[in-house]
C-alpha cells in the first residue's frame, strides 16, 4: 500500500467512525425530539460512509465510493420522508414527543 | 305403445297443471284432477285385450340407463289389475273429492298431490324392473307424506305424516338392500332376467325375501311396522280411501305377487310372510274392536284385511291374495267414502259414540256401507266372500293349518267389529252433543250432494259384484292369471272348500249376532249412550294401549334416538367439538396477549432492541474471529 494514499492509519478511521456511529445510536435512543433523532440517524449513515471511503482507499476498490453515493441518495430520501412524517404528526397533535406517539401500542 | 305411456304420464300432467295453475283453477282443479285419472282408466280398459292375450303382456322399452338396467313399462295381468284399481277406484275417489274438498281453499293443491300419487303408484306397478319399482315405492311414500300432512296447520297431522314417512323409509332402505343383493348375484334388475335366474341367488335367496318383505311390511302396515297407518287417518278422508285403503298400502301385496318366483323357491320366506300376515290380520281385527273413531276402526280393518292378502300371497296362494286386494279396494273405498259423508254431515265429528241414527240423514251412505260391511264380513254373495274364502282355504291347501285357523277366527272378529261400527253409527238416535245440523244440500258453500253420493253408490254396487269373476274352479279370474302365476299342484287336504265356506259362514254369523245383541236390539238402542259409556270404561287395557306397539317402538328406537340426540346436543357437540374449536381460539388469544405486551409503542425502545440485536451480532462475529 502506498503511504500517500492513506497517510493516517486505517485503525483511526475505524475508531472515528465507531465513535460517530455510537453518538448517532445514543441520539436515537436517548432523545425524544424526532428532528434530533433524524439528525442522529444521519450521523450513523455518515459513520458508515466514512468506513466505505476509508476501506475503498485502503484496498484500492472503487465499489466503496459508489456505495457511498448510494448511501447519500438513500439518506436524502429518508430525511425527506422522515421530515414529512414529523410535519404530519405535528399537525395532528401539536406535539412531537416520540414517546407520546404510541397509537400502534398493542 | 303410446297408449301405455299416456296411461302412465297423464296423472303427472294433471299434477303439474294443478300445481302450477292452482290459484287460477280453484275448483276446476277437481275436474282436471279427475280427468287425469279417469282417462287413463279408459285407456287401461282399451289395452285389456293386448295385455292379457299373449304371455308377458305389453312390454314397452323406454331407455337404457346402463348395462343390466333398461327402463321400461310392463302391463301384464298382475299390473293390469292394479292399474285398473288405481285409475278406476282412483277416479271415483277423486270425483268424490270435488265434493268433499269443496270448502277447502287449497283444493288445487289437494288434487295436485292426488294426481302425483296416482302417477307414483302407476310407476310402481308398471315398471318392468326393480329400480323403477323402488322409485315408485319411494314416490308413493312421499305422496302419502304430503297428503297425510295436507292440513299442515294441525300438529297431529304433521306428526302423523312424519311418522308415516319415517317408517316407510325404513322399508325403502330394506328394499334397497334386497335390490343390491339381487344385483350383486345376477347383474341385472329387470324382472324377466331376475326371475329367470332365481337359482343364481342360492344362499342369499331367503335374505333377499326378508329384506323385500321388510319393505312390503312398512308400506302395507304389517306388524310391527303398522303403527303409522292408524295415525295416517289425520289426512282428508278421500286420501284415506285411496292411499291408505285401496292402493298404496297394498303395494306390499303387489311386490310379493310380482316376486312370486322368489317366494316359490324359499319355504322359510313363505312361513315368515304368511305368519306375519296372519298375525297382522288378527291384531288388526282385535284392535278394530276397541276403537271409537270411525276412521281408525276402518284403518285397523284395512290393516287386518291387508294381513289376509299378505297371508295369501305369503303362502303362495297368489291368485287368492290378489283377488282379496281387488275386492277389498271396492268395499274399503266405499266404507271410507261413506264415512266421509257421515263425517261431513256432522261437522267433522269422527267419534261413533256421538253419532247414531245416521240412517235417515245419510241414506246413500247407509245402503252403500251396508253392502260394503257385508262384503268385508264375507257374507255369501258379496265380494269379500269369494276372495276371503280363497285366502283362508289357500292357507290350508299350502300346508299352514294354524294360519287357516287364524283366518277363520279373524273373519268372526271382522264381522263383529264392522257391524259394531255399522249399528252404532247408523241405528238408534243421534247422540251428538252439538245439534250442529249440517245439511248441505241447499247451502251454496257446499257441493251438490250427488257428487259425493254417486261414487259411494257405484262402489257399493261393486262391493256386491266384484267377486263374481272368481266363482268356480275355472273362473274368469283364474283364466286371467293362468299364465302369470304357475299352475298350482296342491295336495288334497282334510277339510274341503265347501266345509271351509260353511265354517266361515257360521263364525261370521256369530260375529254379526254378537254385534246385533250388543248394539242393535231395541233395549241396547234405547240405552245406547250409557252402554257405550260403560263399554269405553271397561275396555281392556291392552286394546286401549294398542298392544303396546307404539310404546315398545318408542322405548326401543325413539327414546334411544332422543337420548343419543341429547348426548350429542348437550355434551359431545358443545363440549368436545365446540370445546376443541374454543381451545384453539384460546391458545391464539393467549399467545397474542403475550406478544402484544411487547408492542409498547415506544419508538426508542424498539430502536434499543435493534441496537442490542446488532450489538449481539457484532459481539458474536468478533468472538468467532478471536477463536479463529
């Protein structure tokens, strides 16, 4: 492997990605504001993207780059739908605490 | 030939027309209904020569259903006699019904059913094979059910109809078994091929005869399947006359006469059928002594007379059994129709204790029934005399002396209870409580009296002359059946026919004399109400309880069936079957209750589970990597 291609050690990328992912998970689990939860999901997407790119560079395989674009596209769609749901829920109950939105409770 | 088809199908056409256009036809249905039976009678008379000239009679092939089963019509002397009675007496009864059913709004339905019955009965007797016979057999049972329950708003009529149908179906099923056995052995069901191969039935012959006879016993009210017949009197009186006296109930006699090659080959079957016939004759006569309902007396006498016929054909005196059917049809129809006139004059009163003095109020019924009562008693010169003598003597000739004795005793009882009916109804003074004078002659709501009187008078005349064809050794009757039944080679017996006639006459005269002393002497007539009251109080219990047949059948079959129904209805179905279904439901509900507890609706807890799952996978693979 050429050192110019990956000046920082691969383990650092993996570590940073893990930290960002866990922050995202924690945001989804702990926050009750759906907007914050959507942002946390974005964090997780991007942690995954970082790993795709890092490994693509490390192993000289462009599939990782292509997959990153795919993830960005899906993330954009997810954000659009997620925001739309949030807006609809907010219109019906003027309150967007996800713990209160439990109509499907068994 | 087409005439035979017309004879067979005209009553069906009448039934369809009366059924479809009944509301428009109203009383005109009676004319169509009578014509649909009267025209076939004329047709039958026209075919007489062709049916009797050559040996098998007229055979008309209709269609082939499958190999071994061709459906066709057969008019030979045996079915000719039945067809003549069905259409001839049937026409008179239907004509009478125009008057009897005049006030009934459902008169068209009545004639539709009656025509349907005649069609079914003709199917039974004209069929040239066992399947057609069985179809007719079932259809007459259905027609009988319709007509017994004609007044369906009477609970007793509905119950009687159901009882008759159930008992008849028992017989139908038994007959079906017999037909299965015949088919299994011979592979064909046409009369010609079955009776040509009786030897092939070998060991099964007796059981085939037994099952055929169960069918005959159910239809012909033989012990112990007779209990439906007295109840069937709930139907309109013309129905009782046509179906439950003259024609349908004699189908069993027809069946055995038709199957004579089977009976000739099985002595055990002869003994069985002769014995049941004799016992039925005796039991019917004994029970007839104890009844007060005019129609029920006639019903028991019908049962008793059919017992004679069955005894006759059972002991292989086929000509005699069929002869008794022939004469009985006239005098019994006459008795029923005469009783119908009396019943209608008394506004549906049927209890002879509340009759009396009907002689002046119903003179036609009086004279016609007088002839018929003499005929059924076997008074010399009247129709029943010739045929009853032949049956009783036939039993002795064919080696059944004790059936001969039963026949003679029964003849005495018959004379007694028929004259009891006659004296109590027609003599003395009217004993009815309601002075309901129903003299219909000038009442526009009722038919002219001659419509009902004329058939009764004609039947009364035939009650006298119907037996004249049977006089002598080489009579017209025996010539008619010379080719139908085998030439009988009977050994000479100890008692001659002349002595038999003499014994029968003495016994009959004794029966009439006792009836006269008890009911018709001036003293008896003067004290009639008190004496009849006393007689009903002192009636022996076995006679009142009809020899416990109904109770035993109830105890043997009805009660266990009800218990079984209760078992299924109150335990097996609700607890076991429904229980299984409810158990499955409960398991589903229980599982659902467990699972729905997990559906908290808390989005973040779902996310936590997803994360934990993902973490578990991650740890698993990490450990795998570490092990490797």
